[in-house]
C-alpha cells in the first residue's frame, strides 16, 4: 500500500478549496502540479479540463478532456473514458473520431481477470434458436424440449451475483481513488457493457449515448414513467426508492426495465450527491444489436444478475441463506428462452421448477381464472420447488421471454448441504400444503 504523501494531500485539499471559491487560475496551476507529481493519474487532466471549461476556453478544455479520455481508457475505465470523449465532442465537434479511437482491450482484460468465465462466455453472441411458429400437441416427455428453445452454449455467467451488499455499495469511488479500483469495478454488472463489446460496436454505443450530469436530489426518472432507456453510472450515486433503498454507484446499471418489455418504471430513482451517467435509449440498443452479436448476451447478463439478486433476496424460499449462500443458490439457475404461448406451468399438471423473469413478461392465471402479468424480477412457481406436484396456476410467455429456471432437484441438493435451508423448506411445505400457492412476485 502506498504511504500518504502529506504534500500531495495538501495540494489536493487546496485544489478543492480553489475550485469551491472560484479561484480558477490557481486551481489550474495546482492541477498541473499534481499531474507532474502523479503523471499516471487521469483525474488531473480531467480537473484541468473542468477549470478551462469554467474559464470559457472550450478548445483548451477539449484538449485536456481528450488526454483524460485516453488515459482512462488505457487504465480500463471505459465508462469514464466515454464520458470524457462525449464532453470533448460537445466542446469541439471536430473531434467526433475520438469515440472510435478508445480501445476497450484493457477493460476486457481486467474484466476477464476478475471473472475468468467471461473469456469463454463472451467469445460469441447469445446463440438462442428461434421458436417454431406453430407447436403441435406434445406428450409429457416432449414437453420440456418444446417449452424452451436454447442452445447448450448459451450459459449465463452468474459467478459474481451482486446482492446489493452494504459493504460493497458504501464504497464511494469518487472520494477515494486508487489505480486498482478497477478490480472492484470489473466484477460489477455494468462493466461488460464497455469491456466485452467489439470496439466498433462500442463506438456506436458511445456515439448514441447521452451524457447526463445531475445534482443532488434530482429525479433521474419516476415510477410510472415510460421505460425507454438504460443508465450506466460513471461517477456519483443514485438511490432506488424501493423498500431496501439500495444505493448504486460507479459500475452499476439501472433502468433495466427498458430491456424487459415493461412499459412503465416501477420505482423512483434520485441522485445522491452528484451524478454523471451515460443514458442509452432502447431505440439505440435495438439499432446496434444486429451489428453486435455479443450485445444481447452482455445486456441479458447485466439484467439477469441484478434481477436474480433481487429475486433471491426477496423470495421466501431463500430467506435463511447468508449472502454467500445466496450467491451459491444463484449458480443453480439455468438460462432459458421460453417459447411464445407455451406454458411453463400448467394448472393440474406436475410442476417442479421455479422461474425468474429476465426479459419481457409472463402471464399468470390463478385457480380462479384471474390473470396478472409478471415482468422482470418476477418469480413464479415457488410452490413447485418447495412442494412439487400439481400446479395451481398456468404461466406462459405471450411473446416469448428469457427466464432463469431453478429445478426442485437442484434446490434439494443445496438443502441437503445447508440444514437451515432444509428445515426452512420443510416449514414452507407445511404452510403451502395448508393454503394457496405462494404468490408470484411482480
């Protein structure tokens, strides 16, 4: 660990005070001095660019921001690099080519070091076969093959499920920066969006992105609004207004309802402190997808890890498990793409699997005939893994959907190794058999 340098720390404090008091010439001098002392630190050309922009010197500011963009990319911080490049282009539109010049290779290397499975998983796109337009009646033996159409190679990498751990999310990366902070970011769900896309596709994504800068307390979006974009946090934090009130920071994605077919936002999201983020419209993502076969996999993985984490945290089934054990449970799920209109669960028919909706939605009809739609993060079939037997509901995907499947057999193996889980499932079995099926979570 590097020892604190009192002189440099004093300069950094003086820089912040100079910026706060609008002493811009002195702030620029300090930024230059800090860069001479720490030539590999990308913050100092960025700070110099901020000062020059405030001094209304756009071309000089653009030159500093460009140096910062290239430095961030060289260190693997692609989201920061793209944000700097977008800033350069607003100041000097002739520098549009900068977006195509940012190289994601270091970010990819860091991501695959943090998650070795990614090297194989992201080597190709998410090769899901197309569902047949018409389905003939199937026997029970054939049913499982028709219910899902997916190639064996489509394995979702869930080796680093993010469970909104308070110790992880309390790290304010904009307050304390060390070069190896990339290690933490590389395992977060937003990182593959910048690390695993080919450089050409990444340039298209960056070109179409909107740079968002908001102050403390601002609403990024509100519950009920149209879900039309995905957001990647570059700096700062947001708080999601749901019961657990998670705080999301650099490296996290949010607004993923736009990927799931949901028409409306399901939560308010507010800025904590200050926010710099990249906004990717659903229209942009759809436009790039045909040119980037890996984009669907990256987005499904990012969405899947967040959705699965939330589902496991909120489901009765996994209540007694520790955070580490919940990650272990997450690895038991298999990625599936449901065939449109073919039931995953059927009333009166034996069911033995639980499903978490990743993309689009399921239509669930209960014993009384009442229907509800279950979108991303929704869980259906909890009874099926607690007490396999005839289902009380019918669940199908009207347009087809990507889901995660957990079978009763896999859960039983985990319960055999985790006595607390086994005892908990036994109590749920008694409760379930005495009353209605565990409700779907929407």
